[in-house]
C-alpha cells in the first residue's frame, strides 16, 4: 500500500511521542484507528440501506 508522503507525514506527526520508547503514542494511535473504523462501519450501513431500497 502506497501512502502519499504528505499524508504519511501528517499522520506520523499526529501520533508521534517523544515520551514513548517506540516513538508513537499508542493510545492516540488506537483511538484514531478505532474512530476511522467506526466511520467506515457507519458508511457501510448507509450503503447497505441504499442498496436494499433499490
């Protein structure tokens, strides 16, 4: 999967943490991932409803 450099840099900057031994804030990273998954799930529900109405 190719991620455009500007997108990669924006995400990396958002999750970076100097206080973490691995360089990222794991809690913040997980919150972002879970939030995005929730958005995807809600979109799928809307798509499924639209398809059923056809």
